[in-house]
C-alpha cells in the first residue's frame, strides 16, 4: 500500500509538471511502476516485499529528481 501511494503521488506530481521534469525522474518512475507490477504478481511474500520496497525507493528518487529539475528551471 505504501509503495502504491508513493508511486501515485509522484506520478501525479510529474504528470502535472511535464515540461519541467527531466528524463531521469521519468525513468525512475517508470521503473517504480514496473517493480510494483512485479511485486503484485509475485507469489513469494518475501520477494514481493523486496520488490515493493524497491519500487517505493525508485518513486522517492523520482520525486526528488523531479523537484530538483523544477528548482533549476
């Protein structure tokens, strides 16, 4: 739930500022989405948790990169 919430918040932030956000932030959020999809499909709960945590980390990184891009603009 936490990973999904982080991802949705960051995706919405990036989508609302499309012109000012660079490729690094977009790449990270795309990877976060991919990892979350893998986590949701994973049958092993330990592996699923690990993937969900990685997704949340990528989402936070994407958020930080997007905010940095907007500060530089």
